[in-house]
């Protein structure tokens, strides 16, 4: 039987089958056994090479190099991580926001901060805090679709996932961006037929602008805390406004937490770095330090 070789993108993997967008169609593929032997688990978002038989079925032959991936949700090659942050019910937690930003920075994903429910509580102070730190920031109200239009512009052509704790309004924002997702707010995705406590797989939805939205309900700061570790030596570089000051410390082993002669702490004292951002860094550094000690035991 003749076969043809195609490069494509995994939209979803479920039940041992992978649905790969390639050429002008989506092909159902089984992964070649050699991938399992190599310890490679294909993920939604992976660029892959497949062979397709005359009957239209495919074999996933190779997973091409990834630029990044997440453990939970299991998705690869993200350009952006959109953080949906509620301004009330629940109120925003700066340590959680900063943790998620650090994960995105560590993985090479552009963090985009979206403050929701701004019809109920103003986000101007937080907008200023994070915009001055160098991030793309938007204030929206999911009940006012026109406020979400700038987000669609920011995401044009990108592969992106959304993160937000329960009640932040992630499903509402996603429904405005892509009504075909048909996400029931706070409960289930009718399109995928799953509840909030059922096993679920990440899925990419193609957008008219050439981008993709990863439907990953449940991705929260809790997932990042449990599953995405950042070594303490790499943590400071995950706070982008810290980077210009990192080479000015008196000691090369400076932790940038309490040391005298720390250029970063001087910047903090001079008002060049927001106290809340440094507080989050110190807390994450302490966690990373403990994780390292536990790992070495």
C-alpha cells in the first residue's frame, strides 16, 4: 500500500490515537512503537511527521523538537500563556500571579495578564504594577465582549493556553474569543462532554487568524506549584525586570534575597522594582531551596 509523508500538528491525543492537522485535513494516527521505547509521549501542540496510507489512516513517526512543554496541562510549543485574573470573588493573589508568570518565563512563553470583572473592581493599580514590570496587560469584563477584542489582537497567529483559578472567568473569556468552544461557565465543556472532575486531555482549536487556543480547563497556580519546578539558580531570570540588575552584585553566588551588596536589593530600595514582586521572588526562592534539599536526600 502506498503511503505519503506529511508534517503536521497534533490537535489532541486521546485513547492511544492522535489527531494530526496536516495538509488540508485532520488524520487519525497511532504512534509508532519506537516512540514509546524512546520514552517520547506525543502532546497536543507537538509538531510531528506522519505517514498516511491510502485509506486515510496515519502513523505518527516522529515528534519534532519542542521549544517548550507543560506537564499539566500536557501541551507543547506554546507561544503565550494567558493568565485570567479575577478582580473580585475571588480576589487577586499577587504571589499566585507571580508564580504563574515565572513558570511562563521559565518555559519561554509570553505571559499575558488579563484582569477580569473590572466592571466590579478597578484594576488600574495592578495594571500599572505589571505593565511597568514589562508585561502585556489588559482589563476586561467578559460580559462586555468589546473589552476582549484587544486580547484577540494580541493572540493573533499564536498557540496559546489559558490559566486561571476557579471563578476567575476563564470559560467566559474563552467563549467570547471562540464561541464554538461552547464552554459552560464553571461546570463543563459541552463540546467535549466532560465535567470538572473527569479525566481530560488538552486539545487545540484552530482559529481563523492562524492561531490555536488550547482548551485546558483546570490549569491553575496549584498545578504550577505541584508540577513545574524552577531551580533557585534560574529563578531570578524569570522575573524580567530583575535581569538588568543581576550582574551588579558583589558576590556571584548572591541569592538576591538578603545579602549586603546585592544590586537587586539596591534597585528595590531605589523604587526600580516593586516590593510585591521581590516578596514573591523571595517566597519562591525559599520553596526552590527546600525542593533542592529534598531532592538530594
